[in-house]
C-alpha cells in the first residue's frame, strides 16, 4: 500500500508479480495480527482482484496464480458476503479458477466451518490428525469415498503424517512428510515444563 496516487487493479497486480523488474515467485501477506473481520475482508478483496485479473487475460492462464490460505476457515465460511462483493468469491474461484490459472490451496483445522461449495470442488486432500467429532462427521459426509477405516486413523495420526487421497493418488494412502527445518513457531507452549522449572 505504498502508492501516493490511484493505480488500476491490473497495474497493482502487475506490480505484485513483477516488483523492481523481477518476477515474484512467492508473495506472502501475513494477516495473523489483524482482526478477523478486517482480515476476511482483505483476503476476499485480494482474491477478487486476482480472479478478475486472471479472468481478463487475453491468453488464458498466461499469468497463473497459486493462492494458499492458511487458517482458511477464517476466510472461506458458509456465507455469501453479499454485503461485501455480492457473492462468495471463493465459491467462484473453486468452481471457475482452474480455467483461468487461479489455483487454490486451503489449510484449515476446522473444515466444518468452511463453505460446502468450496470443499466440494477440492480435487486432492492431505488430512492430518483430526479429533473433533463435528469435523470427522463433516469429512465423512463431504467425501463419500473415504472409508470408515481411514476415518478411524485420523484420530491417531502422528505429527507430519497425513491421509492423502484425491485425483492425484491412485488409492488413499498414509504419507509421512518431512518436518520443516527450521520448524515454524506453531507448536503448543510447553507450559507444564515451564512451571516445573520455576
């Protein structure tokens, strides 16, 4: 937001993807310290800008985008946002984005809170440990090909282990992923050991 005067949405997106005459491979917009309502609004406005930008290219998918949303349940909820942009932009991206080169990756701990339309359009899933009964019921209803055996395993998965299935996998499988190094600051605080040491 460093523009002293008005620029068009197309120029703004072009600025993001080619800042200082260099193509950007990753644009990280960190909204973790922003109020949920404002963050949701900002994410939807950016998503609409990207959708409109990709949709209006003369050559389809000439500038593709891969949009990752962590804590997606904060932004892609079961609402239509008619007060904001007239419809739920993520419903449209999930249904039409592939045609224009706008891909969506959603990371959430609460799938039950997300838009059913968006979840129904997902091609591939990596599901890590999940214990909340509402989320497990939701996964079972939304993904009819998920067997009861696989659902049971979701309760006991270790960190870094997930159930992977969808169009990219011939059969559902349990995968072990490398733990990131350095590890993100996302683990639970070790309160018990802190108290013991004091």
